[in-house]
């Protein structure tokens, strides 16, 4: 089965996001995320296209409130129909806290969203740790291939 097509959009103006680089990272990460699927029912394998949109904290907080009853900004929101929203504002803040540049943090969020589509959840501490371990390894490999 062919890999899903990635469509990446930047809908915020405050931060420069290198979309061609991010697209290469996403394409390089897809095989690892597919290999890490938790179950055959995970949506990732069935998707023909994944839309990733970079937004600001205001936009992601609105979606977070509308769909998850939490009107605060968050890093990434993933919908199983193949849509991933990433907050550039949150990526900048959290990246600074972890000593990572904005580009790296946004790439991490992209992989995190793909892992959600692969059936991973980060609500339980043990699964969150395993998901983080796997997504870091996938991101490292993608940065080597695509970065």
C-alpha cells in the first residue's frame, strides 16, 4: 500500500516554518510510524492523505475547546480522519524549555501526530513513555534521512 500523501500548510504568521524541510521529515518518518502501529485498525494505514496545519495558540485553543472541552492552547491535536494541527507558538515555548529550536519541536509534533494516527495514546503514563521513546527514535531517523 502506498504511503499517505502529506499536505502541510502554515496558517500562522508569527514564526517562519521551513515547509519543504518539514515535508521531507514527515515523509521520512511515515514508514517508521506505520511500522509502529499499535493495531491493524489504527487509521494511519488506511489514510490516502494527511493534512498538517501549523496554527497559532489562538486557533489551536479554539479547536481544543470546541472538540475536547479544554479552551487552552496545546501542542498538537490529531483527528483520526487524517488532520493534524500544530501550534507554532506552543512549539516555540516548549522547544525553548527543552533546548530545542522551533523547527525541531514542530517536527517532533508532526511525528507525535502521526503516532496518534498509528494508534498510540499518551493519556496513561506507561504508554506515553513508550510513545515518546518510539517517536524520538523515528524523529532521529527522519532527521538523518530527510534533514
